[in-house]
C-alpha cells in the first residue's frame, strides 16, 4: 500500500540521522525535498539514490494535487525539508492534510526539530509551553507580541541571526527587560551556543557578539498570569 512518509533530517550533526529514516528514504519511490541541492548532500552521505523532486512553499499549492494522485496510484513518497521535521515552520502541512483527505496513510518518523533541545537547554519550564515559530515580519508583529504579554507558558520563537537583536529588543519592550530569555543557535553543530539571562543582558551580548546560524528564542512566561504593562504600540510595523 502507498504511504506518505514525513522524514526528519539532521539540523546539524549528520549522526542525528536515524537508521530508520535512511531506510525509508532508500526504499521510497520518490523524495520530495525543499531544496534538492541541500538534500542532495545528505543523500550522497548516506548513499541514498532515490529520485528527488523539488517541493517547497513556492510550488506546493501547484504540485500537491499531482502528488496525491501519485500516492493514490500506489507510489510511496517521502517528504524532507532542508533540516529538521517537515511542516514545523517548513512546507508539509498542506500535503499531509490533502493526503489524509484522500485516505492515504501518513506516517511521521520521530527525529530532530530545533525547538525541543532549545527548550530543554534554556532551563525554563518545559511542562507547558507554546510554539510560536516565526513572528510576522511586518503587519501584525506588534499585535501578536501584545497578545502574548500575559502568556504564562514558556514561549518559543524562531528567528534569523540578521533580525535577532531587533526582535529581542521588541520583545523586551513588551515583556520587560528583566524577563528571562534564552537564545540557542547552531544547534547540533560545532559552534552550538545557548545564552540565557534577562532580555537586557542577552541583547547586550548579541549586540557585541554578532550571531550566526538560525536562532531559537525561548521566553519565560508572565509571572502568576498577571498581564504585564506593554509598550507594543511603540514597535514599528515595518521590516
């Protein structure tokens, strides 16, 4: 029977690839890759010769119907992203949803995703948390931060190194400069770093030390659920 496999791939160290993931990719009829050049390096490392096809956020709406038809015709297809688990701030949700609608079995393999080690490394409460992914870059950014001002659970965000200091500064204006925050970058790579302190200290650190690599920001929740005073209206709604 055909099946759609969602296959996590390493976010850094290639040793994080599971034996099962390698086997699934070797036996699939086709691998859908966010960037075939990036995934090609991984496939070569593990001697995976399965045919690859490009599947990313710019073409998934156009290709999903044809892929579902191929699955219905009996193909087994594996979906990978450039790193981590597909559909977590990466393409994948649309294909999974449409495959489920068509009655196609879907199986997501366990594997790497950046926010889990960042959350655990932060030292902030892990029992209850909310994953926010990337904040809106323009319209709606200040509004979303204001909505989170009273959030009592630990909050997790993704951010690029180029926007990190700006985002931390905006968060500090909303959550307060003394709120605890942790930034993890280069997770599972040679220069992996997690820096935890108040917003004030973390902003100072990354102002003096230019960050590199994709970043995960973990923010402590509001104490006792009390809504904190917000300055979200002062955040510029521009890139």
